[in-house]
C-alpha cells in the first residue's frame, strides 16, 4: 500500500452531500477507500489511528443517511474523527493533522461547519447533543440550521458519570435525540467496571421497543460470537427490571446491538431511526478498534495513538531516546517505593500506560486501580484510601485533573487528606493542542489551604519529589512534570526527602535573580550562558515549591538583586502571582525592586511541536535573555533569525 492509495470513489467526494448519489454498494467500496486513505494519512502525520479505523463504516453511514451540517453529528472525545474530516471537505489538508497551522486532531468548531461541537475530553457528546435538540425545539438561531442531533459515544466514555447525567436529563425531556453507543470494548486502556461487563453481556436477541421492526432478524447477520452472546443475553434480560435495559430505564428506546462494520445493517437501521424516532433513542453498535489494518488490530492498544509509521509493516518511526521520560521515571520510582511500603497504592483514570502505572500494575496488581474515565470518582476514591490509612498516588494528566477539581477541594483539601497527586503532561504538550495543555494546575492547586505543590526541574528532582510525597502524611501534596524526555541528568538510586517549602540556589550571581519553577530551568541555564557573554551573571534558583513558598529564599533574592524574574510553565495566577503577593505584603516593592513574571500567555495555543508552542508562549532561552535585558534596561537583542 502506497502513501497515496487508489481511491476513485473517494476522489469524487468533496462534501457529505456527494454520498447521496452513491448506491449502497458504492458506499461499501467508499468505506474501503476511506480506511485506506486514513491509514495512509496517519502513517505520515502520526496520531490517533485505531479509533478512526473502528468507525469508518459508521462514519460513511451517518453522512449518507443524515444531512450534515444541518444534522449535528457530535463525536465524543473525537479522536476518531479523521474519516469524518476526510469526508467533510478537509481531505486536501488531512496530511497536516496535529501539525502547526494544520488540522486539529479533534473536532473543532472554528475549523469546519461540519464540526458542530469541539471535543478532546470524553463524555460530553450527549449533553451537547441534548443542548442542540432543545435549541432546535426552542427556535434557536444556528448558521447551519437545525435538524437531528446525533451523539457518537464509545463504551469507555460511557463509563463517566456525565454521560448518565445527560441521559437522565434527556429521558426526562423526551426530546428527539439519537445516541450511538460505539461499543468496541476498549477505550485507551481496556475498559473496566460493572458498566463494561454489562455492555459485554448485552447482546439482545432482537431490537427492543417500538423500533423492533427496523432490524427484524438482524441478529442472524451478526458474526457467530455476537450471535452466541445474543442467546446468552436472553435469559439475563428476562430477569432485569421492567423495561428490559438500563437505557430504557433512563427513558431511551434501545435498539441493537448491530454490527458496526456491516453497512447492510447500519444503513437500513439508521434510515429507519431517522424516519421514525420521536424521543431519545440509543443505537448500540459493535465495532472493532483498529479494524481493517492488521498491525493496529494486533497491537495491545489497537493502534490508539501512533507516531509516523511504515504502512506495510506498521513499524513506528520513533526517534531514539537520549534520556528516560519523566513518565517512566515516575513509574519505576513508585514501584521501588511500593516494594518497601505496603501502604503505597496507585489510582489512575483509564490511563495506566500514559501515566506509567502499567509498571506498578504488573508488580502490585492488588494495589493499582484503574477507575475508568471517571476522574471525579478517582480523586474521591483516593481520598477514601488515604482516610483508610493507605498512601495513595493519584496519577492523572494535568488536563484531566481539571475534571475532578471539586473533589480535590471538597473531598481532599478541606479534610487535609494525604492524597499524592502525580500530575503528568504539565505545561504545553504539542500535537494534542490546547485541549490537552497542562496550563492551570499550579493556579488551581496552589490557592488551596494546606496543599503542597511541587514542580520537578529535571528527572532527578522528580525522584526526590516522589519520595517526598510518599512520606508526606500531613495533608495533600502534588508534583508536576512534563511529557517527554528528561534533561539527561544522572539519576540517584533513591530519591532524597526534600524539606517542604524549601528551594535551592543553582548558580550565584548578581544584579538579577532568575527564579524557576519546573522544567524551564534548562532554558534558564541556557539564557544565563548567553547573558554571561554580555557580562551579566544572573543568580539562578530552583523554587521547587509553589506552595508553601520558600519565603526566606525569595525575600533574600529580592533584597540582594536589582531585579527578580520568575519563570513557570503555567497560566497567569500561578507561582509568579504567589511570589508577587509575598513581595507586596512584605513591602519589597516599596524599595524599588524590578519584578517580572514569565508565564503562559492568556490565550489558548493551537497544536504544534512543544518547541513551537513555547516559542509562541515566549518562554524559551532567548525570551528569558530578552526579558533580563529589558528589565535591566540593557540594549535589546536583535531580531530573531
């Protein structure tokens, strides 16, 4: 297969309306070409492959049956939307996926009228679709008009409470709303919990409720394993509550399951749903993540996220690593600590590999808990573990920790429970863009009373902070670290306990002090080298803690230098703001100190490489150098090359 597959039918599709001219047989061929084009494009760009391959036929069927953009097709999470983008006028840019100035890897309202609602976090689609349905019925103005609202949500995303809150509300309102449950038995990690077990058993002998005739006898078309599942489900359904299924109890008409890769089932069922649905309906579709591409089907994660790869072999083209990743340092260090301390346990929300806890799960399976896409539950579950005498580490990406913030405040901080928050993907993360940026955790954690907030400057510091967190039993504690490789520093065999609220001097200097919080320290060092050539030797300090601040260190730096500049990989309102508050309350500004704070700008930064994103943020070595010169009133740097 070449990078430019032969796609005669797809070449004629410039918008979804072009599908209306195709026969059902043509649509089946179109799906094959769409799959080949998706594989070819992602082989060049990298990105989320498996999820998109699993919904190729569903994507074709939805656009053939419904009238987008009048009908609103809302993809939950939306990492499966590449085939959708190809069919909606963006094929000519599909090889710019996740690149600077290219297509987003997710749906994005500003990118296309065919993306009615942006996403990247899970479990929002049903709420949004219900909003569109109510807006339609209330006569809301919409540039593309109002038709049906269709939410496509995976079984993994269905494990989050928000999906049930939306379904409960939709069942109460009784609005015409279509929810397609894309059941591939796998989110990013294998799904967990009672809901997953329920779905895996729920193979109906025939569709239920008033749409029964829509797919009469559809079970006979199911592959043999699913047919057998339908038979097993018959007795289970007889014993369930009146109404037959959980979904019907929530007010939805349930239809399914049907084979999501068989257009002979999908097309007639969707056409009947469109013609006959009156209230909320849930169509249960069975798919296979990575479908149609053998290397993805064979992978443990079904090709969830890949680097660029060889189409023929599936071999990914990853650059050789020069240093361990921060994530792997966390995973290995926690395993070492847990070997000596049976109280240490770990909690993650559907990201055991992404957070490095796969290593912990292999070694200590009884102490590792993947709660599914349920960050709110995960945080409070960790709080309960802490109250029960364990030492829980709650490992979440910064962007996903946002989803559990009320629980961080109400269940952890107010009760001063010693939950350890390992915050991965801090700062700007690259190709996933603004939706996954870890920009806000410093600000939203450091304002909580009794919270300890740390940031590692390098992988050795991370080991020290993990050890410090493990031993901290007097309240909640968090440490943040970025995606990707460390600085390549020598790693200690074991982490050393840090004194809470104490930073360190990295380099003694004069005139200006650079106070870094987190991994911008490497850029600070490089800026200092350039400044030395100009005869300026700054003092460099690593704050280590945003809460509690090292008052003595900060006040000493302020009183012994003309200028003090803080640098952090976080939004306004974080470390620098706390330093400014300290300086103001101590009267330091009254003496004429020049103070500046370098933070992420007050904008959402679109996807690009991390280096390009930090260039936009003006947080590189050259930017730090320029800030020092401007603050001291020294001649400015020349224009960038």
